[in-house]
């Protein structure tokens, strides 16, 4: 990690520009959390609707008081147990924090990322007294980036006057942080999981002595909760093994029926299965997915991006098990597939 690059990144942030930097979850597109012009640049660069709130990133050990008006005991316990790490907390926002950070809401999202480069940047920025707002460094609605190369494809050279990209190690976790809402605990509501991630309900229960609930209709809005999100441009279907079998049989029948038809073009299909490939058919690419949720999450977004570039007509992904340990991966997969439900 080059200190020169980091210092340059800090200068750009202080000038109100954007800096893409690695975190352990995904790459973030950072801006000074107290600079309204810089925040506006994030929404513009990502083409993100301005009512979608941002997460403020803090150096490890930084006080939450400049950002949150009230810090419940549960927040202290979770910070102590999981920061720096892939956990975002929603608290009541402090007055001084611009409402454009929170998309107009009275709550604020806070996280301290574990990636060493993210921590180094946060320590240098305003001498560790500042906060960096950072959504995932992708165009709104697209697959989150886990390498600097992914970020460059989202923000090509014409963005250079606004966006500086820090080159770092890839994101180990591979999917976005778990979001836990603690903004209503004083009213007896919460903890509530707004977005599943690597920190799982049972981990939270171990620390708080109570299981978090999942989002209700009064929970704060969260764009990661939109049905269609994290989507590749290639049509993607999430199917059980039996559905996969049926899908291929239907295609096979179509191919047979069109034998000799010069106008018929066989679909190019990529398939990602959980175990070895089913004893069916042909697909133009067959991948066997990593067997554990952690390993699957770590490669999910690179896999989607790679398959997306290869010009397939369809990507068929075998649905992982529906057990709790797969919840975060299933969440991202179903959102990626939701864009193509017909
Ligand atoms: O792992 C992560 O969280 C990554 C890295 C870069 O830290 N960041 C990330 O940011 O995923 P973004 O903007 O792509 O997703 C942030 C999510 C959105 O779903 C947003 O709606 C939610 O956090 N969020 C932010 N502030 C909130 C608030 N005050 N209340 C409810 N949800 C909030
Ligand atoms: Mg995002």
C-alpha cells in the first residue's frame, strides 16, 4: 500500500472529490460526509436517486457521538464485538450531519470497515476525525465491485476529474455489510436486520442475548431491499435442481423441433450448479459453485461480472440451500434474478 497514493486520495477527498477504496465487503465510492457538494457528486456519479441514504465509514475506535444523537447500549456492544468489520448500524442521526447523507431520513448508517487500506485512509482523512460516506462503487442497481478493476469498469477514465480509484487487495467478504437497525430500540423495536450479510443473526444473538428480527414495513427504507438490485445485464434465472432439469429438457425439445431450421439459433447458456453438473445436457459453460456460503459470497460478484462479459443469452444459477447460513448469498442471488422475473 503506497502512502503517496493514500495521501493523494486524502487530498482529493478534502477537495470534495470522490475516492473509490477497497473495504472487506465490496469497494466503496467515498466522499467527505460533511461536504454537501461531494455528497451530491456521489449521487450524480452513481445515478443514484437522492432519497437513498449512504453509510458513513469511521476509523476503528472513533466515537459515534458526532454522528448519532443517541447511542443505545446494544450499539456499544455490537461495535465492541464486530468493528472493524462487515456490520452497519442504523441509529438516530445527530443534528449536524447533513440530511443528504441520510437521504432525508432522521437516522444514520455507521460502519467501521476492516480492510487495512480503508482504515489507513480513514485515519489519515481529517486526522481520523472525519467520516467518509461510501456506497458500493457501482452504477445504481448494478453488481457491486470487489476489485479495483471492477470499479474501473463502472467509472471509466472520463470520470477521472471526479473519481480517484485506490488500488488495493480485493474484498475478502465479497458481499455488502449486514445492516442492523437500532434506531427504534428505545421504543422497544429492534434489533432488526435490514440487509443480511456476513455477520449473521446468531452472531448478533450471541452478543445481545436476543435474536434480531427481519425488516417490517415500518423499518427504515434501504435500497438494498429493493427486489431488483445487484443485477447483471444478462438474463439470470435462479432455479432448483429439478427446475434446472425441466428448463434444459424444454430447451432440448426446442432444439430438436428446430433441427434443420436455418433461422433457429440455439441459446448460449452458462450454468452455475451447487454440486457436480446434472447429467443433462449441454450448456456452453458449466461452473461448480464454491460449496460454503463464505466462499460463495467471496466470489459471487466476480462470477456474475465475468459471466456477464461473456455474451451468454442466459445465466442459470442453481438455488443454494435455504438454511440460515446461506441467507445473505440467497438474498443477493434472488435480487439479481428478480430483475428478470417474467
Ligand atoms: O458493505 C457495505 O455496506 C458497502 C461498503 C462500501 O461499506 N457499502 C454499501 O453501501 O453497500 P450502499 O450504499 O451500496 O448500500 C447502503 C445501504 C442501502 O441499502 C441504504 O438504503 C442503507 O444502506 N442505508 C443507509 N443509511 C440508512 C438509513 N439511515 N436507514 C436505513 N438504511 C440505510
Ligand atoms: Mg450498493
